[in-house]
C-alpha cells in the first residue's frame, strides 16, 4: 500500500462513523477505497475499530465482562510508560497495581465544536468505580451562562457531592476546548487526585493533569486545554 498526502487522510470521526454504519453508501465506498491504498489510515482504522468495539461494550446493558476497567488499566500503563515525572509514574503505577482499572469517579465528556452543545454524561460507568467510591456525578446543564474561565458557552457541568467527602465539579467548554476540574472541601491531609483524559476512540493517548491550589484559596483546580472536539472520559485517581 502507498501513502496518501496528509490532507487526503480520512478523519478519525469519519472512521468511527464508518464502523458505526452511519455513512452514505457513496461515502462508505470512498472510505473503503482510500483504506485500500493508504497504510497510515488503515492503521488508524484498526485503532478506531478496536476502541469503537470496546466503547459499545462499555455502554452495553448486557452482563458481559466489563471492558472499561480493562481499557483503563491499559491506559494507566501507557501513561506511566510515557511519563517523565517520576512521582506521577509511581502514582500511576500504584493506581494500576492496587486498583487495576478502577477509579474514584468518572464521567464521559462529549466536547462539541464551536456552536454545538457540549455534554457531560454520567450513566453507564458504575463498573469503572472502585468499591466504596465517593465520587458519583450528577449532570447539570449550563446553557448560555458563564462556563469555563467565565466565557460564554453552551457548556456542561457535572457535580459530585456527599456528606463528609470533597465536593467535585467538572465543567467542559467546547468554545475554548477545555475541561476544568475543581475540588472543594479537600482535607489538608489528603493529596488531590490525578485526573486522566482518555479519548473514547483513536488510541490510548492519555493526558494526565494534577490539581493545584492558589495560596489563600480553599479549592483545588486542574485543567485540560486545547482539546479537540470529540468523545472523552475523565477519570479520577482513587483517594485514600
């Protein structure tokens, strides 16, 4: 197979639509012809197919083997192996060894392109949470009000709050391509969790963020910036 010029490659989103069977017959044929001639897109298609199949299992109501914890364990390993921060490497490794593919809290973020709504979904993720996980999110829509960093946006917010545990707020903005995590009421003796941003399709290029605290401010903030529109999972490190 030969390489095609970069500008002619099939977009990841269209590959996902191809495997979902949502393209027109004409466009489906065009994608197949391109894949037959382009090695790079064929490799990308294999990744997209793998993660599309896993995603269908993640959201399935059937009592099959839960795939999401398996994927999270793989993502933790991949993030650890690429990490240059030794402390983060140790924490990611400890997370994987102690909890496997389990988390303290998780949401799914569908980050809309400018002009399109961004959504945060919380259903279908229970088997990703560790036993006695404290962060169970409830979605809260934000439409036409101040969202991430005070910018007007059709964004979305998810909240997790329970007596005696930290209050966590995750907000997402497609306008600025950003996801923000805020934690209030974190005990002084507790280390804030690492946060993972995992693409639902397209490979396991995991991004890791750490929350920080401004002197004199009682809450902690972490951000993922310059995020392309798409489907992601936000996963929080188990707290103990």
